[in-house]
C-alpha cells in the first residue's frame, strides 16, 4: 500500500481526496494550514451573515411595498 492509500483508509476517504489535500497543503507549514482553516471558517461565517442580511433587506422591501 502507498502512503496515500494508507492515509485514505485511516480517514475513511478516497485516495483522490487525500491526493487533492496533499496538493493543496503540500508546501504549507502547520501554522499556515491552521491559519487557512481559520480563514475558511471566518469566510463561511461572513457568507452566512451576508445571506441573512440580504434576506432581511428583501423582507423589508416586500413589507414596505405592501404598505404604500
């Protein structure tokens, strides 16, 4: 078994997923990978906040349109 296939069996995913992760994080230090993960989490949180705000704006526009 190759290192990739061993890692894939340990994590329960496909070898292509492991290979993709190695390519994405290959040259990074551990601290850089942690920072990337934190930024991705923050980005997801901000996207959710934006979607909620856009929904609020659309709801208010709809409510104002009915009153006038």
